[in-house]
């Protein structure tokens, strides 16, 4: 016999989240054996502890093996009515026998027995005098897989009257069995799992902060704390944790341009005290990257140091839609280099740069508007500070109806509200330009053609006519 009564009593008082199961309440109306029971027995309605019936085996050993109990933390319970005989309550039961907790009014004690082949070998005994006709609650607690405590409680189910304990090296989880005689009865067989507190210590580290394993508390400075952790079975473990907090690495991300036009690329870099850096969104450090869409886009870089601690930084790039558009109005040449182009830019953001082709291209060092111009075709490129661009071509003509006398050219009616007729002797080429330099009609004609201005807005239109390499320009006016 192993004397651990005090320990068992202390542990029995520390329970948490027990799972309660009724094995049999002996209220079945079927003749015994019902369910999974094997053997003989009868029920009586003369008295019961719970419900209408109580159970008497009449000296036999009925058992059942469809349930299995007997692991550390299991607590088993049943009720017995005291007569002048005994109640044997078997656990770890099988067809080969069981162990039993015995209430014995005939010998005034409680005891454990080993019942191989459903015989008996006496184990430990504690004296107790029963009152005939009184109901008692019998309880078996598996403190470990082999250490058991048998408790006897009064009819209130909570007043502890006697305890017996034993170590059973050969016990294995199993079913239940009963044997009663001499006016002893049983009722309401139950089982539930009892959680025992376990204790432990550990050291741990946190990056920047430390959160205890249960997740209930987070700390900012080094220290020692106690944490209660619930297992998946609902049992508590109490940990004493000594923890230290590691500094987070410094991480700073940057980009070579924070405002760009859609379709353009940027390059990301990072600095700090981390060992490795990784960008999200498909960005590779130091490699040109084209954002997939317009809008404010966040890019996050994560830096990891030698301790595995991580920190992040965020870079925002404003990707602009390319809405830059150009319109222009012109003052045709009257006499010599006196033509003018007035350019209008919409949809751009400051700063806007201009590059006219009359002084070379690619330098973006020109003014928005031009004056003192000769007749001709002028091309301008515009870009804003986001890199959004637009280009347009403008044809600057002469204010005279006809340039020179080498082409006999007639245009009528001028002004017009719809169509203009061009007359040139023989075959000729022609192009009609709007005020912003766009070609709205072009072709080859013989002697005469019609210029359709019906769907054009009111304004000035220049018509360029070419015959055998000779070019003249005429101004048309749409009302």
C-alpha cells in the first residue's frame, strides 16, 4: 500500500473543466442485462437514490466493456445503499476480472481488492461503520495511471467520511463491474475527467515585446511572470517564465521617385541594422519595378536581424493616370516670321517641361508658347513632374488666302457654316488642319473637291494644297 492520502486530497480539490458523463442511471424499463452489460441482476423500485430504480446483482458479477476509464485525472462515482452485506464496484473491468472499491457493512470497512477471474485478493483497508438503509457516494480518483484513491461520502454527496488509497501497478483502463448482496444496492454510475495543475519554469525571448504563451499579457521590459496555460483537454499548467526582450532592427525603405506616371518604373532600396531585407508586392531590392496600376500604393519592406527579430517600413508611391492633353491656337504668318502658337496643357501636375523641335529635341528647356515663327510644321513634347507625357503636331500657315501666284486656287464660300469647295486646275494634293494642328481631312482631287466642316467646331482651319511640288496654304473660317 502506498500512503499518499494527503496528496490525493489536495489534488482532488484542484479541478477544472471536468467532463461529466452518466454511464448508467439504472432507469431502463428493459429486463437486465440491457445495453452492453453482460451477466445477471435485477432492479428494485422500493427505493433509489436518483430516479425510480436501484440495482442489485444478487451476488453475481455483471460487467460492461463498451466504455473505458482509468487514466490519470479520471474520477469515477456511484451511489450505494448500505444493507448488511457488501457492494463491490469494479473498475478496469473486462471478461478476465477487475479491480474493485468495496463498501463492506458486514466487516465495517472500505477497501480495495484485485478481482482476477472475479475472485478476490485483498489490498488496502480503512475502517468505517455503516448505517443500514443510508445512501453513500463512492468515488474513485486516478491521481496517476496507477495511484488511486477511494472516497466514501455521506448522503449529501459532499461530506467525506472515509478514504482508502492504493497503488495498482497492473491496472489498465477498462470498463465497469458490480457485485452486491445482503441488502446492498447501487445507483447512478458516472465518470468525469479531473484536471490536475502542473507546474513548470522556462526562459524565453521576445522581439520588441514579450507575450506570454497563453496570449493574455504582453510586456515591454525584461522580467519574470507566471502564466496559466489551458490544454486542449481544458487542464491548466502554471508556468513561471523568465523572459528578455530583444531590440527590433532599424529598417528604413526608400524609393527613387514617390510620384510617377502609370507605366513608368521606380527602384526601391533599404537601409538599417537588419541582416536581410525583403519587399512585398513582387519588388526586388535595387531592380526597376513598374507598379501594376494607378493610385496610392503601399510597399512594405521587412528587415530581419541575426536574432530573427523583424521590423518593417512602408513606402508610398503615387502612381498617376496619364491624363496630359494638349490644345493650341495659332496666329498665321502675315508677313515674314510673325506667326504665333499658343499652347494649352491640361491634366498635368506641376512641374511642366516643354520641348519644341525647332531648336533640337530632348532638352526640355523651351517655353510653353512660341512667337516670331515662319510657316511650317511644329512638334512639341510635354512632360510633368510625374513623368506623364503628351505630344502634338501644329501646322502654321499664312494669313493670305493664297501664297504666291503659281497655283490658281479658289476656296468658297469663306466663311462657311458647313462645306467649302476647293478648285485647282488639274490634279492636286490637299490637307486640312484644325487650329491645334490635327489633320481632319486629306486626299487627292482633280480640278475640284469639297471640304466638309459640318461636324467641326467654329474656328480657323488651314488648307495646304500641293501641285507638282508647289505648295500654297489657304485659311478657311467655320462660323
